[in-house]
């Protein structure tokens, strides 16, 4: 049996692609080497942010996503139900984000950044210390600048991905966990399906949405795709009194996102969850798929969080988890057809923004796939942009890459 | 050349024995225990000023003399450093070896002293804790594990209640009932879920042959005698299937169960009680073994070879972590593990004796499981509103609905969407139960497999750590960095 | 050390739970002192506001958490009571989601 589309990866991006394609009448099969939402989706914080994005194509996509999320949540809850014994709550919360500079040197760059964002239409309000403390009474008052971003929001990422998948299934899609892509089915140059650990699946098209493992899967399909893992860790406290009301970041978050430096970077991201726990992120390391615990990283994250919120010093951290973000050298997602290989489509490379950008990326891909007018300009995200093609030259040739080397054993925890 | 350094984590029978054997073989040994006393759960005892022993202490224990001898060795031997109140909270895998992160000070205290250890060899002897299956009302105050009753009796001479029902499965129920009697509680009855037929399968047909190992038979025979003297009924093929009360347990429902542990309709009866002590077996404390990437067996014990060596380089394991074998087996395994961790001579006569003692207990775990192993019928005493995850208060109905709504049999997804297992105990209590209820695939952790879903025993933070303590962690030498 | 040696005998101590005094002796855990005084529960759960006390008794289940001298999330079954400890019960209600 031939399906119209095989989506490789059942994280939030694959789920969004599957839903968007299935709702346009295509026969979709979603594969995941493990379970649904078990990779990067389960190991982040559920950030839907505009605050951390420089003016540019990613910000445009993020602004589109910020507008899309409320209606998407309403659609999903309407379709799936959200009562106690119905679908688990998505915990969508447009709580807003507060970025605080904690050093004299950090103040002006934050103000300048916010000014540029305002120029791009972001609601970025520079506020004084008193206003910041009104928003976050427990915040360390020794801050040097603060910007309030009302458009930032949060969602429970696994529930969101599962909801997109459930919706896709209702539109006729099939989800097959535990099925791993091991190779390509080709008709000349054209990709006509995938070989899997559970047999061949012929398909008119293949959508590669395997997050940080996209480069590995691409190699198995005979294509070079420069998507690499960028490791991140998160700390979770026990449930505690609801003190942190919004997403709160120290200003360094901005610099860390845009840098390609492989060395450890941390910046504080602190927020409460609907369960009453506090999530503390985040770190960025390029160490391949090395999943070993590094306590030194936790220390840096903890120190920054305590600087931001001194009361957290007494909080009990009950869990830490680490995950891998899909990282592309120019920090932009890849969404669209791969002109080098007819039949191959790509939706990946969202780095730490995949939860926020995943749904609109899936819809963008479906627009392109079906020839509909895209809601946002797809050109910056195309596969054959120079930054991607150049970096792809450095990717190991498929014959040089053994799957097992690049396959992480396991991650060391899970989200909140 | 400096002597080989061995760190032993856990000062119960296995750890004490391992520390002694490693010191005997010439290593510098550091023995860590999170408690402020040594002995583990098995030899948990009253803490008296100056380290004295309560006069009635030996009556609460088996092998008390063995304990005091081991205790004196680890307290006084020049090559053993004993660190109590020392909680290992993380284990980092280095390119060669492991690094332990330790906090020393009062339990869960803020501002405890940091300690970092990078030994040549690590012996894990972290033991096990009770596994209790959920039943309606098990969250009521007054319902405890059997281990809680035992710990409070042994360490503080406190009874968890006045009128106590003991229930669950396994020979451990007997010493618990005995300890309760010694602390003045009235034990109403002991209910063992295993039927007489499965008891016979595991232990042999003769009641006196309750256990294969002779010392065990004597020990348990003594408990049966104690129960008989106090006219406490020891009833097989019965289970506590519900507890009720207003803010605390006031009565329990006991029912007969069939060979699969399904309650037999019409056999329910109500017993007034103010405490219920329930355990259905033991589950090992795997956090450090998983963090060290030790191979774990499908039945969730650490895999070891004849030398008690795990699959992780430089890591040995002994005691309940490697299979529920009781204190005698733990002592023997600890001996073997400590000796090899210290690179002791292979032809050592003491080693050979320990190996023989270990062999005598080899069959214990299999017999225990044959007689008392949890049978799948227990789930029929659950109701939709029965809590499964105590921390996050997730009931069976919500759990099943989450699994059904998402169509997911992936444990990670079910946990994250239902919140089962995400509370402070980090699924220590409900992890295996949740996996069984949603039919999730639950592979052994630490194994290879890129396709492994969530791993309930993977807890990189072994215990909660205060953020302020994390933030003030001292530097480790750069040469040590992974 | 002899198997039956006895020290001077445990010293008495007092702690408070939410301001109410509880008497015990050195060497007891906070949970042990409360249970000995027939107090069966102290924590209040977040979802159902239900009472909890000791369940596992050995530091595994985290049901018995209390705040001790201002530090939250202390396992009462593990922490030895110190004379004058100010112990408070914990109740952390769920936050409301604002959407």
C-alpha cells in the first residue's frame, strides 16, 4: 500500500505536519523510532516566545505563531475535549515574559535589542524596576533594565504534540511508534518511500521532521542535511507556593540563542508550571549526543536562577533532564521541499523554538505541499539556501556514517 | 604508589561487608550512608547518645552480633573512612570512572557540606524499598508500608497504630508483625496474598520448609511462633482491598484472592483498624546504578557477574540491588564485591567462603517470586477513583484516560500528560504500577537501545537538592572535568 | 563496645509543629515524635487538600514533607528532631492557569 506522505518523526513538528497534511485530505503515516513526543519535544520547557528573537525571518514566523496558537488551542480542545477524563489539558498560558538585565553592562544591549524588536512590531515594553517588581514581586530588585513582552506564552509540549497527533489521526493519519527509518526507497533520483525496521513503506513523498536526528536520518536517505544536536538541561523544583508569575529571563538569554559557540552557555529562564513546579533553564552545549550528566552545568544554571530570584535558594530541585535541540548553522528552521531529492520534504532545525514554531511550520509545509498560498514567506527557510548547502558539504557521506554512532542511547529525564 | 580507593555507597549488610572486605584486601575505603547511623534498613536501631545500644535492641534483630562486629570494624579500621549523613545526590560518568557528588549534614538540610569523590572503584549497596500496590483508600493517614512500621518500631519503638492490620506478600510481613507486637501494638491479623498452592510452589510443601536457606527457616519459624503466642491469625490468599475513614484509616476491607490475586466476590469483610501496613515486595534503589550506566535485568535488578562486577567499568554491586536475597546473601555478596573492588587476590580463602555462602542463597529470589510474586489480578481491586500516583494525586481512571486519549503506550508521554510519577517521589512509589496499568513498554534502563522509551528509574538527581546548594557547589579540578 | 552498653539515656527535647509543642527525646525523627504523640497527618495535598503523614517511613515517598526552621521539603521520617526545631506543615495549592 502506498501512502501519500510518510512523516519521519512524531515530535511536535512531525505531528503538526501530519495534522496539516491529513486535514487537506492526504493519506499520512507518521513514524517514530521511539514513541510520540519522546525526543526534543519532551525535553524542553514549552516556550512560545517572541522575546528572544532578533528581527528577521524567525521573528516573523514567531509572530505568526503567537497569533496562531490561541486559535489552534481552541480548535484542538474543541475537537478532542478537555474535561477531566478527556484529553489532557494543553496548559496553554499567555502569561507574558519579563527579561531582566542583571549587570550594568547588560542593560543597554537589552534596551537596544528591545528597540529593534519594537521596530519589527513586537510588543516589547521597557519598564522600570518598580513596574518589574509589581509584575514579579520576588525578583531580585538589583536589576539594571527590564523589558516586558506580553506576547510570550507557554504550553505543555507533550500534550500539545499528542493533541496534534490525535487530531491528525482523526483526519485519517496513522501513527506508528517504534518504527525506525533505515534507508530510502528510490526510483532513480526520486525518493518513493522509506525502508524501515518494520518493512518498506512506499510513499509519494517523505517529510523529514526528526529534530536533532534529522541529519542522521537524512544520511540514511542519502542526503546531506546539516542539522546537529545542541544539548540543553532543565531543572524542575518541587511544587511550591506560586511566586513566579511569568516567564522571567536574564538578558543573557538573547546572546546565547544567537551564538554558535560550542562552549557551555547558560542563561536563566525561570517560570512556574500549571502543576506548581518551577522550571529553570537553560544551557546550551554542542557535545554531540553525549547524554552524560554534568553537574557543573547545573551549578551555572542554579547560580543564575538564584541571582534572579533569591528566594529560590531554598527551593528543592527534584529533577533534571536534558535534551537535544536541532541546530542549523544559520539558526533558521528548514521548511520545504528538498530540490536535490524529488519527493523529500524537510521540517526541522527549529533549535529551541520548535514548540512555538512547530504548528505554523507544519501548516507552512502543507501550504507549499498543496500549492496553497503560504501564510508567511517560506523563502528564508528553504532547504537550498546557501547556509544549508554549504554546511551540507561538511556532512559525512552516507557511507561514512554508521547509524549507531549517531544514535543517542537515551535521554536522562523528561519534562515537567 | 597510593593505595586503591574504593567508595561503598550504603551501609546496610552488603555495604558494611563490602567495606570490611575491601579494607581487608588493602584498599582505602570510604563508606557512605545517607542515614546518621550504619546498619541500613535491616539493622536500623535506636540512636542513643554516645552511640550506645538500647538493652532491648538485640531482640529486634537477627544477627545483631554480626552487625556490631562490622560496625566496630568500619568505625575503627584505619583504612576505612565512615561518612554518615552523607547523601550521594548525583553520579557523573567521566571518560574513565565516575564522580560522586555528596552532601553531608542533616537530612534535607540547607547548607550541607559538599563532598566530591572520584574513587578507583565503586561498590553500590543501595538496597531496596517496599513496593506497595495501590488500593482504594491507601492514601489515608494510617496506611503505611510494612517497611515504615518496621523502621519506626526498630528505630524509635513507635507503633504506627493501636489496632494494626498487616497485609501484602512475602516473608517480610512476619518480622514486621513481630516488631509491631514488641512495640505494644495489637496486630489484628496478617494477610498474605499468596495462596497456599503458590507458597508450596515456592518454598516446598512442608510448612517448616518455608525457606530453602536453613537460617531463614529458623528465623521465620520464630516469627510464626510469636504470632501464634499472640493469637495473631496468619491468613494466606487474602488481601486488603480497600481502606476507609474520615481523614485517617478507620476500617479496611479484607477479601480472599484467587491464585492471580483477583478478589473473590462475596468474601469481603470489614475490619476496624487504625493502621494498615501493606507491602507486596521490594524494589531496588537503582538510581546510582542507572546513572553509572550499569546493565539492568528485565526484572529490574543490577546485572552482576561472579565477582559482583556490573557492566559499568569500575562499578560493583551487592545486596538487594542485585536481587532480593535477604541479609545473609547481602553479607556474602558484599564480601565478594568489596574484595574484587579492592583488587583482592582471586585465591583468597575468605573470598571462597563468602562465595559458598552466597551460593546457599542463590535460589532465594526465584523461590520468593514463585511464592509471593505480584500477580496481575490485583488490578481488579482498583476503582477509577483509586489514586495511583500519590504525589500528584492521579487516579486510575485519569491515567487510563490519558493513555487512551493520546493513544500512547509510551510511558514518558503518559506520565507527562497525566502527571503520574512527576511529583517529589519521582515515581519511586508508582512507577512500575503506572507502567503495568497502561501496558506501556518498559525496557530495562541502562541497556543500549536507541528505541528505549522513558525509564522510570532514571533519576539523575538521586534526591532533591536545594537550588542554593547547587549554586554554591565548589569547583572540581579541571583535570577531573568530563 | 558492648552489645548492651547504655549511655546517659536520651535527653528530652521539644519541637513545635505550627506553634504547638511536642515532646520527645534525642534520637527521634520528627515523624517519630509526631506519631508517638498520636498525630497521624500533617501535610495537606495540593489537588484534593487531603491529609498525609508517614507512608514509607524511609525517605522514599516524600509524603511526610514538612518545613523545618524555614526550610521546606524536609522528610520528617528522616530528619532527627533537634531541640527547639520550628516545624511547619506544608500545603502548596495548585496555581490557577490564567488562560
